[in-house]
C-alpha cells in the first residue's frame, strides 16, 4: 500500500485549508452532509434514465453514526460512490470538485449541486486526526478505502463493501482544554447541528436517537429504547406554495426559528425568478429585542444555498434602517468564495438586497395605509431606526423612508401624522413645514414662540427625539416644502401690515438694540424685534445650520466632551410686552440698569430654551437687586 502525496502546490496549502478557511469547526458536518447529498443527487439523476439503478427517490438516505467508545463519527450515503480514479482526483487534489464537473457535464439539465468548490471535505481535518473514506461506485464490484491523517498524504486500497455508496469515518481529535471534540459524538449536539445547517437537505438524514419511556408505575425503572429517526425536515417552508400555508404555520415557524416568544406583526413570502432567482421569507417582529438599540445587536438575514444554510446573519441583505427584519433568503445563483462562509459582493447579492428593501418598504407602506393602528404599534418599536437611517445615510435613504415617518403635531395632540398628511393640510400660501424641538410635547407647547404660531393657524410638528432635527436637516425638504423650526431667526409669521409696523419700531429702537448687543458681547449675534412672540417678553432664536436644540444634543454626547458646540443665537424682544417700554425708558434714563435688565432677559431666555445659565451667581445677584 503506497502513500501518495496530495496533488497541490505544497503541504502548507493544505494546512492553511484545514486551519484557516472556516471560522467555526462545526461547519465540517454541514460540508460532509452536503457532499453526501450531492452523491445521492448524481445517482438519483441517473435513475431517471437508467432502470438498472433499481432505486427510487424514497430509497435514498444519509446515516449519521456516532461511536463514543471508538471516538469515531461516520456519515454514510447510498449515492453514486467513487472509484479509485475519483478518489485520487477529487480527494487527492485540493479544490477539485467532482460535483462541479458533474454539473458542467449536465449543464442543460439544470442540476442543483451544492458542493461545487472542492474544499469542504478538508474541513473534516479540523476535528479529525484521521479521515477514512470507504466507497463503492455504482456499476462496479470493487470498493476502495481512502485514508489520510492530513498533510502527510493519503493511501488508497481495495476493500470490501456490500452496498453502493460512501462512508466517511472521522476519528476525532482528543479533547483539549479549549476544545471538546467529543461533543460531536453527542446525540443532542448532532441533532442541533443538522437542524441548524442541513435541515432542508432534500434527502432524509437519519440517526439512532435514544428515547426514555416512563411507565405509569412510579416504582418501575424508566425504559430506554433507540429509534432510527429522520432528524431533518427536508422541505423548507419557503419552498411551499404560500396559498397553501396558514398564518399559524408562518407564525409557528417564526417563533421556533427565531426564538421569539411573540408572533410577528406580518410576514413577506416571495419567490423571484429572472435576473436574480431566490426565495425569501421575511418577518416584521412585533417588538424590539432588548439589545436592538445597542452596539451589541447584530443584523442580518439567514442565507441558504439550495436549502443549506451558509450564513447565520448576512448583513448585506438588509440596510441598517430595516435591521429589525428577521428571515431568510435561499438562492442558487449566489457566487460563493472558497470557504462558502463568506459571500463575494457580486451583482446577484446586490440585486437581491435591493429587491428585499423594496418589498419591506412596500409592505410597511401598505400597513400604514390599510391598518394604521398596527403600523403605529410597529412604529413605536422601530420608527426611531428610520430617522437614524436618514441621518446616517446623509439623506440618501430619504426616498425610501420619508413616507414612513410619523410625528406628533399640534393638529391632534393624541395622534401622530405623516409628512404627506401634514402637507395636505398646509394653509394656502404656506411655504414651509414648521416644527419645534423639545424634551416633550408639554415642553414644546411652553415655548414662547409656540403661542403665536399656533394662533396664526400653522400646524407644528413636535420633535421630541434627539435625532429628529438631525434627520430633517439632511432631508432638507419634503415634496419641495422645506423644513423650518419655529425658533429659527428667519421664521416669519406676520402679515404685511405687521411687518411694516415692526420695521418702523425696529428702526426707532436700533440704537437700544446695539447697546444691548454690546452688553452681551459674543453671547448673541444680534438683538432684534421678534415677529413670533405674543405674550412672552423675550426668546432666543438661532441662525445658521446648528440650532439651539442641536447644540444641547451635541454637547450632551460623551465624544464631544471638551469640544463645546455653540449655535448662533439671537435675542428677540416682544414689542407688545410691557417690558419693552421699560427697556426703552431705561435706555433713555439709566443705561447701567438697562445692561442689568439685558443680562436678566438673556438668562431668562436661556432657561426657557432649556440651556444652563452661564453665570448663576451674577444672575442671582441681579434678581436680588430687583427685589430690594
């Protein structure tokens, strides 16, 4: 018996294949089962035209046999088998796939073959100190034994085997402190791995499963018996006709597959053919996972190729703003790299991802239209992600998400509104979509400028989440209507007649405003007459891209500590408030007192906006001076 060298460039290449290609060692079982499935596929395909095969589809199977005493795991199939030449060329040459050659030879017949890269078999050496393959090819009386302990080469010899097919016998490595190889002989562990990776192999995967029977007599000993059971389900739910499936079946699959105690809000079951051929089964959960808004949350859909799971979470299939979606995609068209664990970022994957994004958006838009109550429950759980999506994409996700956004507004204190509904209700001649920011709806309605804007009949969107204003800043507009904060310095809610009157008052008070501006220095960019105050004496407005609310949010972030962000603020005065007449009198008679009043009004305006007072001691002393 001659030891043969692997037909590859070097032993180092094989060593790399064994130790570097796969991230998780448990993948070996998926690879061996996939190879067994391919072998059965070949013989089944032959049986369709060759009656001498003498087997029908129901006769094919894969057997898993763990032997704890011998420390071996055997995976057997009754497929096509291999002759000596096959063993030498397919198992002796790294990355030479017999499955790929078979598919190429029968290209016109659209054969579905999983193992097309020729490296999966070598994953067995990650867990085995020796691998033995005993095989008998269909149509031959001879059987062969291939054996190898890895990089030192392999041997091939004739042996005895009664039936056609292949046995892959893995002699597992000895347990180590950081790796327990014996776990791959545990019944529950094997069932779990088959369920995880190979549940939808279309041939039965069988194994002896031990069951314990507890008799009615409490004093009797429990009885144990072993049954050779099929441990895979074979037929994927997503391959079935959706018209034949019930909501209960979809929901049961979801709760079991994705370990959720609550049924989903809805599901999306689609089958696509054409440029990209795939099946997709997607779910919209009814609640957010506890870690959803944390850095620990990992998005992604399960990815299958011909029923074999190749990725637990494929992040490239869903954008971040739809990261709440759970589900799976099964495609035969994806290009896989050498390890089959990582996907090439090819055109097919991008097409599938784009189609999935469109399906999710359309489903949510339909829910918003047809079942508003259900959509609002969904929005409570995941709506924040849409706003982050718009902001983090610098507005590129605007077209996808803008019609899914909802905000509370002054139109109805109890119900949220969409942007489309807001625009439909806009006053004649209204050019902008008005909003106000605050910690809560109550705080917003206490803003000095709120009173007059609402009195004028303008609807105001309430932005109560930190990301709200950042998101609409990158959106810039909706249906060509720009967003404008009611606290913006250039927000204008006056009639032409009121503007003319204010212009006259502003000109008369210009010198006083200049004095007050000089008193405050660079704390404000200007002091001016307000066009949006009714009963309040003073307010702060902002100019430029950074608003007062954005200043508060940015300065509260840990990463901005020591890098204070400042909005360009303007102090606005209400000409119809009694304090304005007092200020004019002080400017004429007591400029020192006017300076004190200016500082008080500025601090008051900061407090109203939720900003801290810059000099609390000075503020307290000024208040005391007024009291005595």
